[in-house]
C-alpha cells in the first residue's frame, strides 16, 4: 500500500477511519502535487477496504481545514499550460468522486476555514459538521478572484440547492459563511462547540446514516427547482442573464457569466460530464487577464499590506487599551463603534455630553440590527456599548493611550481639541487625525509632540469600510507609524501607508475620476451617458452622483487653496475643464450637491436622490454629441486619469509601494475590482506598459496634459518592467 504523505490514516476499533489532512511541509494544507498524490493513494486504500470500513471522517490537523488551490500556480497559468492545470483539477475530482461513491458514509469535520477548494472537499462528503470558532468560514469565494469553483463546487451545489439557489447562496456572491449562518443556509449539517464534539457529531452521522450515497446519486433524485429543462426553471432562466447584467452594470466581469453558464449546463448532465463542463469554464477564466488582476490585487497585494510590509521593523507590537475619540459626528461615531467592537475602551468626546450620547446611539442602532440578524447577542450588544463612555469633558480622557480626532474639518479647531486632549491623555499617547483634506504636517504644528502625530484616514461608513489610510507627516516618527499600524490591525482593518500630500493618495486619485466625469458634462456629453460610462467601466458609484455627495463647494474650496499655494510658490497653475462646470453649477444655478438639496441630481424628501437635473441637458449638453459618444473612450478616460495619477503618487513618494496603491484603490475609492487595483490595471492593460503608455499619449493629444505620461511610466515601459514591489 502506498503510504500517504499529507493525509494521515487513523483507524479506530470500529473501523471508522479519520483521514487527517496534515501537510508536513507547510503550515496549511493546499492543493499541491503532494496532496493530489496522497489523495489518490488514500482513496485506493479506502477502496481496498470498502467492505470492512464503517465510515470515514475527513479532518484537519491545521488551523485552517484546507486552504484550497495555490493561487501562485493559478496566476501563472498560460494558454499553453492550461491543459496541465485542467488535468490536475480533473484528477482531484475523480479521486473525490471515488470517495463519494465508495459505499461508506463520509463526514467532513471542518475545524476552521474551508473556503474554495476546502469547501469543495467537504461537499464531496455526505455530511458536514463545522466547529463554532470566530475564525471558521465556509463558502466558495472564487468569484471574488474572477474564478469559479471548478473542484466540483458548481456541480454539487447546483444539485444540493438547485440552480437558482446555488447561484444566489454560494456561487455568484462568493459569500463566506460563519458557522451559524452556514447551518441556517444549509451549507453544513451541524455545528459543534468544541473539537471533541466536532468528532463526536461527525461520528454520530456515521452511526445514524449508514446509507452512504449522496442524494444526487440516489435513484429518482430531482435537482431542487428542477433541471433547466423543467418548465418551472425554464421560465426563470431567461431572467438570470438580465439580473446579472443589472448587477454588473455592463462591467467586464467574465466570472459571473461563466458561473451562470456552468451552473445551467452542468445541471442538465450527469455528474462526471458536469465536472468537465465546470472545468472548461474555469480554464477559460484562469487563462484570462481579469482573474490574474483580481488574484494579484485581492490576494497578493492585500496580503502584503495586511502582513505589514510597510510597518517599520524591530518596533515591538503594542495594543491600545483606551482610546479617546474626539468628535462624535458621522465619522467619530463610526470610529468609536469599530474600536469598541475590537474590545478597546472608548471615551467619546464632543462639545457636550448630549452630543456625545448621540454618537454613541449610532452604535446602539448598528447593534440592534446585528442582534436582529443573529450576528451578536443581547449580552454582546450590552458589553460593546458599555465600552463607550460619552462625555463633554476633556478631563475624562485621562489614561487614554491613543487619540483619534474627528471634529469639523477646520485646522484651528483641530489644533484646539488636540491641545485640550494632550493635557489629559497618557504622556506618550499616539495622536491621530482623521482629516480627509488637511495636510498632516500642518496639523502637527499645533501639537506638542509632532513625532507622535499621524493621519488615520477612515472611510465612510466606518463599520463597513475596511481600509484605513495612514498618513505620515514630515515629522512623524517610526514608532508612531508602527503604533498606528498596530492599532488599525487591532480593529481588524487594512492599513495602507502614504506620505503627506494634498488629499493623500485616495482622495487625490478619486478626485481625478470625479473631475473627469464633470469635464465630460462640460464637453457637452449627455450626463446619463457619463454615468453609464462609469457603470460600464465597473465603478460602484456613478461619478456625478459621487460629486453631489461630496458637495460641489468642497472641491472648489480645495482648488482655490491649492491655486493660492501654487501661486505663492511660483508654480504653474493649470485650470481643469471641470472647474467651469462646477462654478456655473454653484454660481449660476445655486446647485451645490446633495446636502444643499440640489446638484447634478434632484433630491426628494430626506435627501433621497431623484433623477438627473434636466437643466444639465439644457445648459450643457451638445445635441450633436447625443448618441455619438465613444463610450469606450469615456470609460478609459476615467480609468486612465486615476491610474496616471497613481503613477505620479509613486513617482513623488506619496506612495511607497505598489500594493498600497492597488489595495487603497480597491478598498477605499471604488476603483473597478476587475482591474485588481489601479497599478495592476496598468500592468494588465493590453500590450502591458508600452500599450498603456501609447494609449496615454493618444489621450493626451485628444484631451490635454492631464493624460501626459509620468517619467516613471515611460522609464518602466522602456525597460520592459511592470509595477511590482521588491
Ligand atoms: P461631522 O460634522 O459629522 O462631525 C463633527 C463632530 O465634531 C460634530 O459632532 C461636532 O459636534 C464635533 N465637534 C465640534 N467641535 C468639537 C470640539 N471642540 N470637541 C469635540 N467635538 C467637537 O463630521 P464628519 O463627517 O464626522 O467628519 C469629521 C472629520 O472626519 C473631518 O475632519 C472630516 O474631514 C473627516 N472625514 C470625513 C469623512 C466623511 O466621509 N464624512 C471621511 C473621512 C474623513
């Protein structure tokens, strides 16, 4: 018998075998060559013993149940090597299929994360039990990497839930389920409180269900909701592509389309043929650019950022125990909630205790919804709220080891509240400002310890947005940077690190996108076409709607300040074509954006966005352009202005890494996910950097100097390099 290297065989006296996934060479089990060999050998051994075995438990000795396919391998697949990767996948599926049809009950004992390939192994088992740990997750997140679950995931979930439900629950959103949610949704059959109970429950399934066939292998099994040939499902099917189109807004995501096709087609054939169908659709995705982009951005870059590639080394990790949040408005309230959720004591200070109470009430509201949805308990709610102390008195900030300021965007006021706080908090407390537009170096001038002062730029809504942009001022010390980084990680968010500059990285780059959209209106493009271009490029927000949210007066104020600063420094100042549109909107039509009740859109009760303001067409739109716009070019202009400015940020040292650029653009400012991030977009552009450079020059000739390629881009294109770190 071949001894298996990565799968241990533990057999008890009742002839129940526990297969322990335990790769001796790695910290996690992955779908590598050694595993595939072991799986084959193990299934051979199971087959040889099928008459004497009572049952099989698939368990793991690692923290994660199984980590899935190796994305490094996947990103390297080319059309030439795609055949090998297809064959390796088929080999795994054949082995799991042999285990599934062995005639012996098989139960997955999921002790941690089982996502993608890990959950696909569990799906090949007849029953699934998951350990109730905060970190445990099950699901098929492949779509979020531009892929599809080609390890049997499409074939089996379609048979388990039906085509429409499988698409909704697991395939199209890539949702990762916590144990309780997974049980409620039917992704697992039981939840266990501890490791012993996990194995006991798995064992109980073997005793209770000696029958050992999957429902779909039983005679007369019907896929829930019917096969696509069934009238009921056939009637629903035509709507699915339309639903998908609506969801994607015309953005170029191949994975959802392939998933839809694979689900529908694989439901009409036998399991083995279905495996081939899903594998073909996967191969198509793996060899395309979108999956490579998304894996780079959402996996490798994110991993680099989260793991602290940017954190100064050799400074010990510190945790914050008590934080002062100054200002209990929209941002302060959200920051207080996120800190309290992470177990940090929060003193939430506003001008009065009543104002601070209102900020705390925001947390209560969020928690009410969480309790209603079963995401937390009444006790959890009470404990979190007890950690937030509202106050109007700076003396209550005593003992805080960090300060996060989120008062109005006014440098004088910010200076005043810091001065007040510094008198009360710990002598070495970390001092952070959540300003979105003011230079950190300027604000640092108002505190006693500028080396401990740093920008911590959160995004709204804070409880949902995962990114925090850490901004280093000129005098910020390494110690403060490391502490800020640790604080952001402590509250479970993703920190990018940038150097001080107007708008830092995120606000500066998203500003380019908004200006470009507004400039298009000024050129006479139909505003609806401009919004459509943003949606089709894959932006989650419409560009003119976004401008309204920000208010038109804010960019104008920043523009004026920047212009004055440039003039004082004797630098050249170039107006942007968007400026004239903004000025007319404010001065001629009194439309300042959503908060003013009128902007590019009309607004109803409670600030609800209505239709585009018809006056735009009357005053700005060139009838000759109607229906004549080159949508491709409008889309590219939006993507290019942002990408070119990100390259400039790197050139100027505002950004110090490519990963920060990609992650910041994906998680902070809605740069389209299919690109894998703003610099990965440049890398993945047809023709690579030279192709991108050539197109930038064309756009510059057509639309002006804002499309002029930065030196860094020219140099890298000439040297045949791409934007990568290290
Ligand atoms: P907000 O207007 O909702 O809240 C500001 C709060 O500060 C108010 O509750 C006000 O009573 C309080 N405040 C004023 N003077 C104070 C004092 N002396 N002591 C304590 N509290 C005082 O403003 P928002 O939107 O929360 O913004 C706050 C900061 O966050 C600003 O610097 C803003 O630029 C920044 N920011 C805002 C984002 C957004 O999307 N709104 C995103 C990222 C940063």
